[in-house]
């Protein structure tokens, strides 16, 4: 179980670096009475992300149970390895700054329910950048964990994912007056560095995918099927 938990939780740490969500949280800190709204915003992110993860685990888990052996075909592993290398190359060699960075639209003031919906909306919009989450779910489904094994792991993943905005909330509650100016500078820095952060995430996920493909291929070469349902002829 440890060999599954370590890469999954490592991807959670990478995934927690979410410039867009953090920038919205920092923007709200400049407004009065931000603490309860921020907590509702973070709760919306957690609910949406966890729900997505459970849905993916159930769907992918069913697919793996039915077509599990196909995922360990050398051709599939070669495609996964190539995808990982392509992501790594893109993360390293893509231009670090766009020609003109668009200014993000500032959120409107709303109540607690509105803030929770905002958190869920931001999460849904940012799904295209949730590459570490998808990679972690792929690792867990490939290991064919039972639900009582992957659900706690998924809960810990999501706790790590929302840890940075929760930390910002704690700083806001206990040191708001001293850090008010810094909050604004942090928000501007996050917006400027959002693309660089995304490229680093793409590169790290590429390494994870390529490494997983290599590890599973070596298991097949050693005569140990990566899945319990892999037929004997895969061992050749």
C-alpha cells in the first residue's frame, strides 16, 4: 500500500499549488468579513474535487475490472510512456510567458452559498489543469484498490489539495493587519507565475506517467503481471 500512497500523496502536494484558486482567495482577503466567505469558498472546492474523484474512481475502477489486462498491453504502456515524455518535453521547452497575459475577472461579492458555488465553479473551470489528480486516480485504479483502501487515500489527497488556501485563511485570521499588503503582492505574483506553475505541473505529471509505464512494463518482463486479472500469455 505504501508504494501506492507515496506517489499519490506526492501528486497531491504538486496539485495543491493552484495559482488561480489561491489568487481568488487572496483577492477576497482584501475585503471585510472575508473569513466565513473564504471558508465557504474552500468548502466548495473540496466538495467539487472530492465528488469528481469518487466519480472517476468508480467509473475507472469498473473499466479496469472489465478490461484490466488491456491496460497492461505493451502497446498501451508504450503510448503512456510516450505521452509522459511529451508532457515532460512540453513542460520544459514551452514558452514560459504568453505574449499578453489576460487579466483575470474579479469575483462578485456574494453570501456563503454564493461563495461555495464560486469554489465549485472555479474547480470545474480548472479541471483541464487537474493533471496530477487524473494521474493519481490512474495510479490507484491500476492498483485495483478496494473502495475502503482508495477512499481514505482520496480524502487525504483532497485535504492536502485545500491545505494552502486553509493556511492563507489561518494567516488572515491571526495576522491580517500585518500581512494585508503582502496578500496583495502574493496575489499579483501568483497571477504572473500561473503559466510557469502549470508547465512545472505538466512536466512532473509527465514524469509520473512515464515512470509508471516503465515500472509496469518491467513487472511484465519479470513475469509478474501488474494486475491480478492479467492472463498468463502477457508474461511472455
